[in-house]
C-alpha cells in the first residue's frame, strides 16, 4: 500500500513542464503534494533548483499542498512559513532548519562571542579619520565596541584611539572603510539674465516652453564664443534645452548677444553632495502685521530673485539637480504691501559641466516713452507743446542658467597629502594614556 502511495506522489510531483532550463530561478511551476514527507518534498524542489537541500535532523513531518505558477524559491518560502522552518542559501547548497533551533543557535553563538570578548586581550589601535568628523565616527564605533572596549577622540588630529579585542577592531576598521569616504563638492555657477520678451517673440522663442526635467530630444549649444556665459576662461559651457525647434540654440545665442539683454548677476557657490545651496539677489522688506489680539509685529519678507539648488552626484559624472527658482516682487494695494510670487520646483539630470536653462519667469515693467517733433520738443517750456509722453507696459523674461561642476580632490593621493597623513598618525600614537581618564 505504501509503495502505491509513493508512486502516486512521485507521478504528481513530476507532472511538471520542463520547457525552460532546470536551474532557472525565474521558471514557474505547478506542483501538488498529497501527504508527502519532507524528504520527498524537498528532494523534488532540489531537482528544480539544481541545488542540494540538506535537512536538519529535527526537520521531519508530512505535508499536503498545491501551488500554481510559483518559483522554487517561493515554494521554499511557503513551506517554511507553514511549518515554522527557515531555509538558508549557503551558495552550493540550501540548509533547512527549525526556526527555534536556528534562533537558539544564533543566541549561543552570540553568547560565545561575548564570552570570548570578556577574556580576549585588549589591543590598542588608532584610526586616522580623513574625510568625516572623528566625533561623529566615534559615536558609530560606540555601537560596535565590546563591554570592555574604550574609545577616545583626538580632536586636534581628527583621530580615534580604541582599546578593544582584535575581532571588534576588525569590525570597526571595516565600518570606517565604508563610512569615512570623501564627500564630493559641487561648484554651482548661475547666470541671471533679463531679456526683452519682444526680442524673444521676434525670434520665435517662448521661454515658458523651455523647461528643465525633459531628457527627450535634447540639443547642445556651444557658448564658448560668449565670454559672459562661461564661468571659466578655458571651459566650454553646454546649454541643455528642450528641442522644440532645431534652431533653438542659435536663437538663444542671438538673444543673449543683443544689447537689450542684461546679465543681472553671475553668482557662484560651493556646496557638498546632497546639501542645499541658495543664491539670493534682492532685498528684505518689513511688513507690519496685527494678530488677533491687536498686537503688531514686524515680519521681514524677501523680495527678489532666489534660486535653491540641491545637487546629487550619480554615476558617470551625472548630477541630479533639485531646482527651486523664485522671482518675488512687492507693490502697494490701497496702502497695503502685496507680495507677488513666481516660483517653480523641478528636477533634472545633467552631465558634469553642462548648463540647464530655466525660463518662464516673467514680470511686467511700466516705462514712459516720449515722442514728438525733433528739436522743437527740446525747447524749454514751449517744448511741451510739441511732444507727447505715453506709458508702455514692457514684458521682461528672467532666464536662469545653472552650471554644476564636480570638484575633484586631486591632492588626496599626492606625496604631500601622504606626508600629512603620516604626521597625523604619529601624533595620534603619541597621545598620552591620560586621555583615557
């Protein structure tokens, strides 16, 4: 009777389509087990995985289960969750254990390591922190040291001295190798340009349609022949725009070289990777406010052009820029100060040294234009009879060019830097034992 049951189970187990390769972890199977013992079940999954599956002595039992369109790894998870088991992929084989047994084993190993730390000799080692703060790194090492371990910081040399076991010191060294790395510094150069909207319209450029964040159909404009737009004399700045028009770069160059275009400022600021940087050009105005209790207070409000940039360096010299441009102004409405705000938030990925253009920030300016009969309009007093003054509303576009550049620390591996590092390490070794008190 038992033999017939085993035969039926084996027929059910191997009624599987093996169209794909046997070792494929992405292959999905339909399987059914009826009162099968663990040895038979895991042997069947072992055939699918192409790996030996070893069961702990206490992993015994029987199961009934039907699964459809599951990988062998998903089958392992289902079975282990149902029967309080855990499976460990050891590379060439899989180890299946009772969860309680595995946890007890981990506890015993941890206790054994703790006991070893209590009797192992303490070793003194100094760690020279190169890029991070020694105080900051010491707080990380505190979570690794043993109960007998001692950590001290030499602030003068930005070094850490540790007394602990060899095992703990090895863990600390590996941790510092991962965390004590150089944080890249990015230099951000901005050009704030005001152009006459009529000039742009004449050339068919709509700044509101030039946006950052679109990687589709980008074109490159070489501005090396415009010194005002290059932050370094020997550098070629690239302009990245959306290619609504294949002649867009030529149009922008024509606008920027026109006398009606004005470069307001060319600020440059340095910041660390993942650190926000701000560029502001304007003034602060005071506004009196009255709360519900009738108390008055003065609030300072920024009025002007503000650009907030947060760079994130990715691979292949690519930089993700989080951009937040603002163009705020104020006016009076029935004696009350009114703040007019224009702002946007976007993200764009550019290459190191590439320039991104932000358009669409506009404002209206009211100017007085004088017309009249030449010569006669300039006669004192009587000239007013031969001239006419009218007010014109002029639309101005604020264009912001942002160029990020990654600063490289070429001195870090030089003989001078190596000498400085050796000197700091020697000073740390001479640190007095009194520093532990």
